[in-house]
C-alpha cells in the first residue's frame, strides 16, 4: 500500500497525504505547499508517508 501512496504523492501530493493521515493539519499544509510550488508538496507528501 505504501507504493500506491508514494505514486499518489508524486502525481497528486495532497491525495497521498490524505490516504496516509486523512483530513487534518498535515493535509492542509500539503495543499498550501503544493499551491506554492509543486516540488515542496511532493517532498512533504513523501516525508509524511515515509515517516509512518
């Protein structure tokens, strides 16, 4: 399942975070980072998925 989450994290970072933690502070932080720049959103999403 982590492979699917990482693929989502690369394609659509907020979806990868949502699958990992649901709607919470990390999800909203990731949406903000993705809007500010796609790469920071990817890095944050992969970090959240790898941390757990």
